C-alpha cells in the first residue's frame, strides 16, 4: 500500500543518502592514497630510465599542435607554468604529477614544484618553473624547434589540485620547421604510441571545437591504441569560439563518436588572454559564466568545465589503478625474483687472496658438479627442444655407431672371383679335397680390420660432445671471468685429449684381439656340416634358376632354325637362287674353319706352318684348280724338312698375372658359397662384440674418467695464488652491468615495499564505485543559474563545489560521482 507520508519518504531516503556519502568518502580517501603511491612508483622507476619494463597507470594528453593541451593542463593546476607560443611548444614529454596537500600556516608557500633532475630544490615561483622547462628542453632538443623523447618529470604540490598524474606529449604536427627532421610527423606519432599503447595508460584526447571532430588527430591515434574506446576520455576545447549557430552538445553526449569514458567540454584562454597575463582564476570564472549563459549546455554540468574534468580524471584514474594493481604487483614480484637471481650470480667483488681462493674453489666445484649432472641427465635445465648431455652420447652409441655397423655387409667389397682366387692360392700345386681354412681366415681378418676406423671415429664423436658440454656448463656465470673461462677451457681440452688416447689404444687392442684369434669354436658360429648343407642348397637353387634360363634360350634357338629352313625351302623352288645361296653358304662355312685354325695355331702350334702371323692366307679352291700347272713346276721339298717342322712344339710364355678360367666348376661354386657363409657368420659374432666393447671402453677411459678426475685436475692446475687476481679479473662491462643490476634490484625492492603500503580499504574501492553507480542522486540537477558569489570565487579544481547529474546517455562515466574533495 502506497503512502504519502513525507516523514516516511524522508526516512527511506536517509539511509540512501548516508550510504552514498559514505561510499563517496571512502572513494575520496582511496583516491588520496592510491594515486600518491603510483606517483611514488613512477619516481622510483624513473631511476631506471628506459631500462624499466614496468608500465604504471598514467594519463597521457594527446592532441594536435595548438589544440589547447597546455591550456587544459594549466587550468587543472590553476597556475601558468608551461611554455606557450603560436608554434610547437611541448618538445619533450612532460610527466606532470599533481599532489594534493593541505594548506600550510601563514608565512609558508602553499604551492611549489619539484623537478626530478633537480632533487631537493623547490620552485615556488611558477615563472621560474616555466624557464626551467624551457632550459631543460633546449638542453636536450636544441633551441630551434627540435623534438626529443626524453622525459621531464615535474611534481606540483598544491591544496587546489586533485591527485592526478598526466603526461603532456608533443603535439602532432604536419610540416617540419626549424631543426625538425623531414619525418617529424611520423616520429611524434611513434612517440605518442609508445605511451598510449599500454593497457595501463588512460588517453586524454584533446580536440578543438572549431574543427571537425571526425578529422581529429587525437581521436584517430586513440582509436589505433584503444579500438573499443574503453580507456579514452575526450576533451573538447575552445567551445567559446565555435561558429555562431553551432554547438558541441552532440559531441559531449557522445552521439558523434561515442567513448565509454565520455567527453568533457572546456573553455581555454586565448592567446590575447595569455599576452595580457589573464590569471587562471579569472579564466575559470569566465568559463563558468560561459556555460551559465549558454542554454544549450544546461543539463550537462557533469561534462562541462575544468573542475569537472579534474574530478573525472581523478576518479577514473583511481578506478584504473585499482584495476591494474593486482597485475602490477605480480609483475613487480616476478621481475624482482629474476633480478635478485641475476644479482646473486654476479656476487660481490673479492679483493683478498683468501676470498679469491674460496671463490675459485666454489666456482670449480659448481662447474664439476654441473658437468657430471649434464652427463648423467640430472641437469636442472633440461631441454625440451633437442637431445642434450648424456642423451647425445647414447644416441651416438646406438643410433650412429651400432646402426652403421649393422648396415655393413661383410661381402660387399669381396667378389666371388676374389674368394675363388684365395681358395686356389691356398691349395698350392694340387687341388684341395676340402675347403681350405686359410682363405676364410684371411678374408675375415680383412673384414674385422674394417671395424677399426668407425670405432675410432665414435670415440672422437664422444670427445667432441664432452668438449661441447664443458662449454655449456656455467656459461652465464663464467662470463663474469673470461680469463678463468679461458684457463679452464685449456685445462679441460688437454685433459679430454689425454683421456682420448687410452680410449683409442683400447679400441685398437680390441680389434687386434679379434683379428689375432679366430675362434671357430664359438657357439654362434656356423661351421662344419651345417655350412656345407646350406651352401649346397644355395648352389642347387642357383643351378636350377640358370638351367631354366638356358632351356628357354635353347627353345628360342630351335624355333629360329625352323623358320630359317622354311624360308630356304620356299626359295629353293626357283633353282638358281637355291644353288647360289647354297654355294655362298658353303663358301662362308669354310671361312670360320680357316680362322679357327689360325686361332688354334696361336696357342703353341703356329710353327707347324712355319710362318705364324706372317704366313699368307690359303688360296681359294678355284684358284688352286686353275693354277695347277703352275704348282706342278715347283720342285719337291725333301721329306726330312717336314718331319723336322712337326717335331718342334713351342709354348706361349705365361702372362705376368695369371687368373683361373672364367667358367666355375660345381666344386668351386660350392667352395665359394661355403666361404661366404663362414665369413658372414663369424663377422656377425665379431661385430656384436665390437658394438658392446667399444662403448664400454669409451665410457671407462674417457667419459667416466673425466667425471672422476676433472675436479682434481682443475684444482691442481688452477689453484695457484699468483693466478687468482688474473683469473678473477672482471671486464669493465661486467662491473657496469653488476652496478645496473644492483640498482634495478634496489628500485624493485622499493617498488614492492611501496605496493605493500596500499591501505586495506582500497581493496573495496570497486565495490564502493558500484554502490555509487547503482544509486539515484537525491541532489537536484546542477543549475548554472544558481551559483552563489562564493562559488565563483573558488574557481580552482580543489575548491570548486559541484555535483554530477544522473545521465543515461553515452557519456561513459556512470550516473553520479564524488562531490567536493
């Protein structure tokens, strides 16, 4: 049931008002504590300069040249302290930290500035601050419009400001002037992006109202770094000089280019106001009067005026800081751990002999321990990308050495003719009744000797791997002492080379032992009747295959002969042709006989005809019959001369190199097959022995010997007092790096300690903002028509008292906000 009782309504709204006030007070308290902590962090990390990798929450002011950036910053501070002019003024990034401080007693300055490059010096005169900014800018960027990316850090303390951290960046320019390079626009854009690309940065995009917002350079760059507009605040300046009949209401409401954090409209001082030394206080009063007298901006009090911009920036920055603080603390902690580990590796500088000796012993002990761990596969930094350490040794043994030996055929470089010659040479002047043993032993020794080179090569591979492991051990730690690294490399290289020699000697002995005694009684050796049986099967199989091929060739020859006879029979029906063919066939049939007789005479019976190769060929039968009378006139030779010619038989001289006939007998084929079987069988036995013995010899004489004796050898060779200073001398760059690491460690420790100073109530700030945004504001809408004289007097952002109106539009900052601070 509804009630119209005003007292009930008042009592119902009272808790709401008190809750809102409490939430606002809590938020204000958090804002006053969190932002100074972040400012302190910025000062801490500024000591590292460009070496800092921690991105802290801040507000970056972006805009084109002469868009009013400097005027906005001066209005937030309430003082005129920035270089001004018609051309580029901001030529170096200015990190501006506004720190709210209580008013001091009379006789002391309430406002002052401090530069980080001038620690301990306070500037109470803001004109002097302006001159220092100009001097520092000219010192780095030159005096003729040059631009530099090195920061100027300024901190301003005042009771009239809210806690805000801003970075004033150089304005975007198009045409280079003075000493500016031709690519000045690209350089400035790159500089701006280096700030606003980080998720921890809030972008304050400043655009003049007298230019088309769609062509705003600031909004264009903000969209590149912040596509969804979740961390961009739009500031529209120069509202008082817009063309008559136009206004910025749609811009401020976000109807043109929406931003989640909304827009704020401000009125700047003109260049004439600056030349006439018009104060910021008077400019704020003029701005207040402008919005009061423009009905189109009534109802937009929450997004109009510099005081509202200051409050909005303060509140958004607090929210943003709280959002990124957990990740910031974890990053600082992780980097602190990493840098502390690096600083521990560098250690302290030792100057005494005792300290140097202890340090050297510690390094040598750690090195030998790391070497043994790497060989055994117990290294802490196990690689997941490739084999390392002892796993590489195992791979060389099994996948390279053993596999290569198994792929070798002992008969691949021995032909059947080689075996046949060896067997015949072993039988001497008579034929052997059985397969002789000498050819088998000679051939098998030759094949065993082939195993020596790969075995020695395997030892050399293991030596190379141990040398590589020695270079990987404590690589980062020994960079600190390059001379010690050089001494250790020399000692280890000589020691490994000394260990390689007994390994190679042992491998040579193993091969020689196998060659010196051929153990045909080995249980795995195929010998005797079994070898003969297998050889007979192989020979029989080979003979059967060759017989099948010959029978097929004979059938083909008979078929060809039948076809030839059929052709001759058909041709013989013509008579003459048959005779001519037959006569030609008979003449051709005699020629081979004569040539065969000549070839036969070359094997020792050429003297029968007395001429040898100089004798004329016999005349044809036709010539002999026609010249018969001529031969009858030749006187007859005595018979005793013919008898003498038949009694002399000459043998051909044996050639220098004698080889058996090309055709193998069945017995020779069987002997060759038996010898091959014996050779392969015994070679496999020896190969398995070598595959087992060679890795054992290498591990004993080289790998394990190195693990056992390396520490003693290093201490014996290097632990000499006269070498301490030389070996433990650090290069200058190492000393400088140690100093940088220690400085970074100190900075990170300060930052971590500073993060621990965040008050406990700050953890509930997001909840407080959620409560604020979920309530309706009981205060009526702010009206520019009801300003008192006292409110006009307090024009500074710290004293200006106003309330934000509930707004359901696209101007992204919630429905209500904090009142006076």
